[in-house]
């Protein structure tokens, strides 16, 4: 097994495990992928009611959720000051008195995710923290810019200091069944990332069927994706439990066949602490404890952190506080 690359940030998967190198496109495997919607929806619907943790266990799960958050700002009016405030929150995601009471004074988030122009301010604000900067790329969120510009955008973001690149796939390749085209595209994006690890955003709300989600997940992993991610957060439908179940099972099958672990990132629409706990329980049941770490699991969120902080304060003090007491910056 490979141990580590030159990047030593512990939140990155290649530090702990051999990085997924990808494989030749196996069309037989891809076309055998199926998704039983009714069974998947029944399984997903049962999760919130069957899985509940309380007291110290709940606090522990919520603290783990904090460590797996990609704290994100992807707004047209982002400024260096806003990013600096977000990075300060990433360094200390929960008030110091609460962290001290929990015995977790060094808790941080998994990463900070920004547009390309905000990479430099984020890198500067996070220097020495061990928190990686993630950049959305390849014509995010639609992915419709010329291919050579999408590749160049990745290269520029890596050069600027991003250690993670969240790319968007061409949805039309999935919708038209152009699996070879999707594989070649993803392989080129992975190559452009170099040592930076790459999250493939499937934009599942725009792929039409759960079967397409399953097949796109496999193709992206075969092409070398380090993570597969549900959404940009800009679609009308973002992360859902049925979609997550399909993607997680594709990850499990890929690991069973190849021995390589690929990470998972649900993004968009996850804003409550109780939702985070449900996703963590799904990961634990389907993939096991190894995936419950920031090098293999992330939430794409920002408002989620505020609700988790309120729940942790309630655990420590016995009282709920107003949301303004837990501002992002």
C-alpha cells in the first residue's frame, strides 16, 4: 500500500490509502448497473425513523460531522474579507467554550471550498491550519465552457494552491449514454489535477434516473476520481438519501472489486444536524467506519454548521440559543 504523497494534509485521502488510480473502462460492468427505485426509496425512507442517537453519542456524531464539512462560499459577491471570515470559522467551527467542554479544542472542518479567484485569500487565511482549500472548477456549475478551458482552469487552480478540485461532469454525456466520452473527460480532469485530489460532481438532479447515477458513479471512479459528489448545490434537486444510497453502493462495489477506496460527498440541501446524523448512519451501515473520516466523507454545506453548533451548545448547557450566536463570520 502507498503511504503518502508530498501533500501531507491529513484530510486528503492519498495520505492514508493508496490513491484510486482508475482502471480501463469496463462497459460490461457499467451496463450491468441497475437501480431498483422502489426498493431504494423504501430503504432511504426507513433511515430517519430507525436511527437515533442521544446525549454523549449524539454530541460525538455531530462533532464528527463538523470535521467532515467542506465549509463553502460560492456567491457572486464573494470578497477576500468574506473568505477570510469563513476561514476563521473553519479554524474554530464551534465556540471555544463549547469545544473545551466537549474535550475537542482542536476540532476543525474538513476543507474550505471557494471559486478560483478566492483561492489565494483562502490559502493565506488557512496557512498552518492543515485545512485544505478546495476549488470548484471546469465551468462550475454547468460545465459547458470549452473543454480546453476547463482543463486549463483546473491547472490554474492547482497552481494557485488548491489541494482539492471539485469538477463538474458533462451531464449530456450521461443523458446520451456516451460513457466513453465521460470516461475520457474525467480521465483528463484527473490528469490535470496532478497531486491535488479530485471530486467528481455528478449533478444527480439532472441525470434523469437512478440507473444513470449508478453508471456515472462507476465511470468516474474507473477514470480515477478520488471522490464522487452529488451536486453543485445549484440544481433544483440536490443531495437526497435515495441518490446517496445508489452512489454509496457503487463505491462499495468498486472497493470490493479493485481494493481502492473512493470518497463520497453529498452537497446541497443538508442544513440540519439531524440530517447530518442520518447521512453518517447511512455511511456507517453501507460502507463501514473507515468512511466516517474527512479523508473519505464530506458534507458540502455552510448553514449546516450553525445548526450543529446550536445542538452542541444545548448538549453542554441544556439550553438552546439563537442562531445569531453562531455566526459564520
